C-alpha cells in the first residue's frame, strides 16, 4: 500500500474539506435554513455529485485507516481477513445508501 495509500488518504482529506466548505458556504447563502431550502439545495446536480464524491472519499479514507489499524493490531490472519471483509461490506453498503438517499424516490 505505502505511498499510494498515503496519497489517497491526503487527497480524500482535501476532498472532504472542500465539500465541508462548499456545504457551509451554500448554507450561509440560504439563510434561514428550512426543510424546503435544504431539499432545494440537495436537488441541484452540483450538491448531489459533490456529496457522492464526498461519500466515496470518506469511504476510501476510512478503509485505508481501518486497514492500517487491522493489519497493525490483529495478528491472526483469519480474524483480520474476516474483519476486513465485514468492514468492506459495511463501507460498500454506505455508498449504496448514499446513492439511494441522493437519487432514490422515497
């Protein structure tokens, strides 16, 4: 993993920071925030794609961090692989859930 993991984690941190600033900026422009304003904000393509990018960035960031902790502290291979598989399934589910929230009907 090495340099690639380090670089991915730094890039995803920048993506998450940029998303946070974008969301704060949009929220400051649309005062006062209400449910209708919030729904209108997330109905725009810019915010939806930025949110999806942030979700994917968060999942990659989390995976690298959790992978590092598991490989450092869980020595039995079978247990480590099981935990990694469970984390992968969970994180993939988070991406699917995010897509459903952003583009789902209901």
